[in-house]
C-alpha cells in the first residue's frame, strides 16, 4: 500500500511538473503569422464588438511594431507559440519597438504594448522597448484593471512596466530594466515568482510606486528572484528595491531571493531635498540572499507576516477571468 501511494504521489508530481506546449491556435482564434494576419495590431483591429471571449494566437517571430489594445466589450486572451507554457525562457514571440518620451507626448504613449482593456490575459510573449537609456521608454503599459500576464518577458531600461490601475497579476515573468522600471500610481499588483533582471548602472531602482494618497494601491513581489540580467555584469550594492514616486508609495517584497546587486539600505529617497518618505510603506518579509541583509533605511518596515494574495487582489481573485490559478 505504501509503495502504491508513493507511486501515485510521484505520478501526480510528474504530471503537475510537466510543461505543456501551445503550438497551435485554439478553435476560433485570430492567428498572427504567415498566411494569416501579418501583424499583431492587424489581428487586434479585427476583433469583434462582442461581450464574448476572443483569442489571438501569435506564431513564432519578431514583430517590429507598437500594439495598442483599446477598451473592449468582452475578455481577450493572447497566446504566444511555445513548447513550454511554464517558462518565459522558451518564448518564441517577440514584439519590439523603440518609442520614448523624446518622440512621444506621454509616458504611456511610448509603450511597445499598450493595454487599455479589462479582463485581459497575455501568455508567453516577449515585449521589448529597445530605446535604451536617456529617456522613459515603456515596454508595457498596463492601463486598466483585471489584467494577467503569464510567463512573459518585458525588457526596457527606464520605466519598463507601467502597472497603472486596478488589479493586476504577473506570474512567472521576466522584467528587466535599470531606472524605476516597475512603476505606476493606482494599481494593486501581485508579482508571483517573477525574475527581475537589472542592467549595468551607477545607481538603479526597481520600483517606483506613485501612490499619492491612502488608497488601496500596492505592489507585492512574492517569491521573486533579483539579480543581474543574463550576461551582464552589475556592481554590488548599486540597486535599490524602490524609491517613492508618490508620497504614499507602498511596496513589499516577501520570500524573495536577492543577490548582492541590492544595496544594504534596501530603499532610497526620491531625490535629495524631495525625499517623499514621511508616509511610505516599504516592507520586507522572509527574504534571502546577500541583498536581503544589511541595515535597511530608517523609513523601511520589517513585516511581521507574509501578505496574502486575497488581501491584495480581492477575496474572489481566483474566480476572476484574468487570474489563471495554474500559475499560482
């Protein structure tokens, strides 16, 4: 009996651990690639005005374009072709552009992917803003609530990811940048087991919460891995977990692995003479690694327990369209 139970447990683990592939479009999907829509934006433009779920499937390739998804009447899921749905490392679809504030009127307008609709999910797609240093240049502008991103990769330098408003979930994603590269003002965003890659810089900041009042906005990084971007050499102690864009900035890191790129102080003021730290909530709980040690800034908080996802995204989060619980 014991051997049978052990075998059943092993089989269950094997099945749950086996990475699925997604190499063909679901029935009814709009397909991007040879012989179909030639650009992602063309497929988005072909979406119907309906309250029913719609799906876009993107075949392998690099798509040099800026994609804007305006508010829709119903839910939308976009899948990228992959042989391993569990990992961004196997992604074969990349959307890339290089807009920046040097050529656009607003930060949001620089986004390579701009999502302005609710009930949205994105799987296994790389999104890149290749502008580099010198100006704000978004890879993703998540400018609505009820959005979920799964095994995606977002690369930029300054302001890579704008998590702006509403409930948002990022799971198993890779997020790369140097300056305030996860930022926004009103979102309640949960980052589940994401990898955060930092680029060479004299000083860098991962998050920049723009929370300006005592609102529900919160950025929570749960089980993240933080270190130098692959193939990059980053000096020890030059990065901070965040700085307060807004006077009431609120960010937490829990059960995260932090390499020595993180400064011992952990957190940074906004700017000299404009510190913005009087009302911030910068918390940590049960982190590990060289970057998790050191004397933290006086305005940082050591949390007494881990934050619960239901308290961040809402008690009914698991039943929401944008939440894929298989990634949690």
